[in-house]
């Protein structure tokens, strides 16, 4: 019997977490964004009620208000989102040990040996219902014989969709989709594909002039695009995917020119928190931390900081990335991409130090202890009751 893989994706995750904490927001037009006086904060997530008005992720606040004047903005709360992520991933591990995180709000499950061949749809329905009832989080589930098709399937029906995508069904279900829906093809790649009249995934799957495609996107990308458009993909769901990797990274491409440094720092914090969470989950610490920026003139700049003691401490990481940003940032150009990475990874947990008020700790140890104390307090009195401020204060 072939593999059965679920891709489970939380719907409008940040916004859903906020609604779970404040049910009065349910059914309303809500966006998660930092709202400064100039209203140039970025929308990080939006409810489907807001999306119906054209609200999109990375849209600026003033643009969102113009489309939907009565939209409700909620300040981002990344500790809360990490808390909910830990909850539902813990639930996934009760279903199967074969769980591979893809990001803070999505993951793959190999359920091949969990139940009989006719029971996978029932299992998906149970998972979807449980996640909604336990955590008030809607999710969509793709069911397929490999990870690529499972990912494509989960994107087809949102919110609360369950889609089965078998290889024999790709011509009917996947091929008619626009090329922009192809997982792994970015905006630039899609523009190149459209320039040679590849408008749908089916056009890509049946494209005969491989040499033209190779000249356009490269040999390796061509192999990936054509094979996956024809339903191929990895079947390995690896719970230890980070054990042998050299780095963990996260990046985000903006759909607009961003000149506001506060917004860029906010995005750096979001990306850094995601990388930190992934490192904590896999018991990894990094020694080298890299920030990458791409400007609207296509210039790419990056810089790294290497420390003596490996860490996965979120405060330390944000501070390092922010320091790099302040060195790299050129205010004469708009930023279009931000990426953070942690490399030189090692296994092991941070050492807990019992402190006396008379102890003098080095700054790294102090950062670690402050972060641990804040997490402990938030666990007791509520998430985000106490936060660490990093970088410049918003210009309010």
C-alpha cells in the first residue's frame, strides 16, 4: 500500500488565535497588524470576512482601511501564536509520531499505519473537529500520497476544507489551477513561466520544450517544476528533519516597497520568533545568525554574527538580527525581502542557572535568564502579560 500523508494548515492562523482568545471578534472583519500613526504597518493575517473585502497579507494598514473602513486591527502577539502552535503540534503527536513541522502553522503527518485504507477521511474529519473544539482553530487538510500533493490539496478548500488528491486526479483537480497556485513557484518564476505561455499547472506539466524552460529557470528548477506538476514529490515525513541540517531559516517576500524601518524590524521579530520556536522544538541551538535584505533595485545584502555560546533564545536572536539590520539598512531604497537564518547548529538545551541577587552574569546568561523568567511568568498569569522590547519604539 502506498503512503497516506496529511498536510494540515491552520486557516488565517494569527487571526484565528486572536479570535480564540477573544470570541467577540468571531464573524467580524479582523486583521492582525501594528497600527502606527502613519498607518504603514503590515497586515500579518486577516479573517475571511476581511479577505472578502480584498484584504491581503503584507498589505499596509492604510490600504486595508481604504478597502474596509470598519476593519478591526489587533496588535500582533507572537508569544500567543507560538503557544497555540505548540498545542496543536502536541495533539498531532498523539495521532502519530511521524509529524514534520513545515512552519509555525502547518505540518505533515504520515498516517499510513494509523488506520485502515478506508478510514483516512474519517481520521481527517476527527482531527479537524478536535482542533476546532479544543483550540478554536479552523484548519484545512490535504490528503495525498506525497507531501507536495498534500500541500496542494490543503490549499484548495479554505477554511475548514478536506481535499483528497490522488495522482490519478491531478489532471482534473490540479492542472486547471493558475500557475501562481503551484507550491514552490515564486512570483518571479511565475512571471517567467507566463512569458512562455505557461498559465496553468497543466501547461507546465505538458510543456514539451525543456531546453527553453532550462534557459529560463535553470536545469534543477526545471526538473522540480515538471516532475511536481505531474504529481511527483517526497513521501518522507521526517520528525527529525533538523537533526542533520546545517541551518534553519525563514524569509518573507513583500508585495510592496517597504520604506518604514519599524515595519521591517517587526517582520524581523516575526521571522526570528518562528526560527527560535523551530529550534526549541527540535532541541537545537545556533552559533551563527544571518540577516538578509533584498531591496527594490534587486540588490541583496547580508551579514552574520557568530557567538561563542550557541543559543536558541528568542531575545538574543532578535537583538542580533536587529543589530545587523541597523548596520545593513539603506533608507534610500525600499526593502522587498527579509530573511533570517541560524546556522552552526548543535543539539542541547540551554543550561538553567540558579541566580542570587548578588551574582554577576555575563550579558548572554542574563538575556537567557530574563527570557526564561518572562516565559515562566506568562505561563502563570497569561500569555504576553510581560514582553521584551527590542529595537526602536514605535513612533506613536
